[in-house]
């Protein structure tokens, strides 16, 4: 819904103060209990060029096609009609029960209902460092977009873009006009509980869905399905469970067996599906694998394949297994020479270490930038340790090597609350569009979160000295 509020005649400082007060407190954890928001506030949304905005609006459909292609290639690999190493890599390190879940007929064709890429804005457009199908930030960007709208400022998705998109995704998943859904947040993901509670409350207030935040142990299971119990004792049967917990933590989640049983037997819809194969960062390595290019083209079509080739950075699985004497790792060089062993990268000087090393998935280190190592930000010993850790972890959790692309510099305004004035700094931008799957090949863009970190920071994330804001197209 477009923003219809009248634009008040306020200074930039007054706008920032209004936003600080209008955004609900507690959506994310803060270090100082006297603070409402953990980050810097901008007096206006981050503005994207028309060309970058067009690319982001188009990207969602292509990412959905990528997920469907990845799912198809995994299924084909598992049954022997595509190269075996696809399924072998995507299943590497996972318990047998988790592998079986990804291959269940009930879930075989399912893909995530929410798609959020992390896009680094560069001088040539943007680069997608990874994809997230259980993203944080939905409640925060939804509330922030609503607050900007109160000042008459448009953002991508409009005033209700996040809740409307989430509801459209749920309708598509359940085929119910006003589905009853439990947003299930585990203890491991507790940092997201408040913002998901905001989302559930907003869905109810706007009559978009009968949505409720619940801990896993609060769900009620019977042979007829899953239910939620309200404070007055009433019970409501669930159409869907929104899974806000990671699969590496699955066995620690109360009632996970009952949730999976009900989902397998079509008594409740689970989204995203319990398919760890679709949550691996090494999917980018498979996408860039030279032997798989014809299969990706066949699945995606020529134009989407070429565009994603430019957006997904070069990525390799850090596989410790030896190559034959004449073998090399395709596309990877050290000092101008082909690489046949990842340990050859250890000798690279800092100036040639434009790489990121990080766990692929199915690990507590694989989310929230916890395991990310930037090569040219490390000492020689730290770089060596990163490579050796990745190699030794392969059997349990594969790691990846990815080209590091530095974002372009932008000027960003913010409210300095100590000085009570608008100041400006030079920073780099990460854009997180939230796409909601609304059909077999269709998505809805609910909003775009921009995180602008100071230029001296190597990784861009929700730090206290970064601005986090919604995003809009340049007029």
C-alpha cells in the first residue's frame, strides 16, 4: 500500500528524532537499556539509483528460479541423473535424519517462502554474498518503513510491504485466505523473537492472517493436527508453521519430531521446508562449477544464468581431498599459478588475499557473520589457521572460499544523539531485499533493508555505529 501520510515541515534533525521515537523499542536487543534502537538512525530512507532499483525488483524472480533449479539438480543427483557430487556436497556433514528430510516426497518440490540475499553495493551494481531463507530483520524493516511513511516518505514495498508480502506467501503455501499460523522461534534464535512478535501482531491487526508467536514447546499436537492454545483456553488449528529455527539446531528444538510428523502427513504446512540442502552457501560453488554450467543453463534459461553469473561471486568448496598430479582447482590461482591444494593460498601476501573463508551451513558459525574470515584482514598466522580450520572441518561442516568484493563508498547522514545534530560519514552498503514467494514463478518484494557501515569496517552487519534504514528508488 503506497504511503498516504502528509509530509510534515520538519528539519532533518526533527525527522530523525521522530523516527527514533516512532520505531517500536525492543525489536532487537540493545546493549544500553536506555536506548530504543541499537543502530544509528537516518533522517530518510537510503536512495538507490533507478538502474539498481530495477535490478533488485527483477532479482527476486531469478532467485526463486535459482532455488528451484538447485532443488531440481539435488533431486536429480540423488537419484543418479545428474553428477553425484552435487548431492554429496550438499549432504556433507549432515546426520542421516536431516538428509532423509530433504528427500522426503512430501517436501521434495518445496522451496523457501522467503528469500533474502545479502547484496554488496559496488561501483558496477551489486554482488550477492549469500542467500538466507530464514532471515532476521523482517519486523525491523517493516516497522521502520511504517515509521518513515508517517513522515510521508516512501520505501520499497509501501507502508505494509513486509506484512502484506508475508501474508501473501502464507496464502500461497496454505491455500487459505486468512491462514492461522504459528511463527515458531527457538531459543537459539531468541534474538529475533521480538521482531517476529511485531510481525505476528501486525498481521492480526491488519486482518491479513491469524498469526501468533510461539515457542516450540507451546504448540499442541493431536492426531488431527497442530494447535495453538490462547490465554482464555481456546484452541486454534494451525494451517502453517513458520520455522524460525535453524536445522543444525533441530535436535535441540522441543516437539520437532511432532512438527515434522505433522508436516510429512500434510496436517500442517511447514515453511521454509526442512531442507538443509537449500541452506548451504556452497550452492554458489556448484553454480560456478564449469561441469555444471550446461545443467544450470537448462534449468534457468540463458539470460537469468548470465545475470546470476555476474551477481554470484566466484566460490569454491574447501575440499581437502587430494587431486591427481595433473589436477588443478578450476579458476583459482595463487601468485599467477594454478592451485591444486588450498594450502598453496597460505603463502599469498595480504594484497592477493581478496577472499572470504566461511562455513557453508549446518553450523552455529554459519549465520550472523560468526564464522566469516576476510583474508586481507588477517595476519599470516590467522590466515593459515583459517585455511587449516576449513580443511579439517570438511567432514563435519564444509567451508567455502569466496571472492571478496569491496563495496563502493557512499555518504550517509545520521542523527548523533549525543550531540543532538545530523552528521555524515563515509560508508559501504549492504542491501537486503525481502522477497516473498507468491506462486510457482512469482515473488513479491516486501521491502529492502540497507545497512551502511563505516568505511573502515571489513564486514557490513548491524553494528552500533552503522545506519540501518529502509530503501527507496531515487526520484
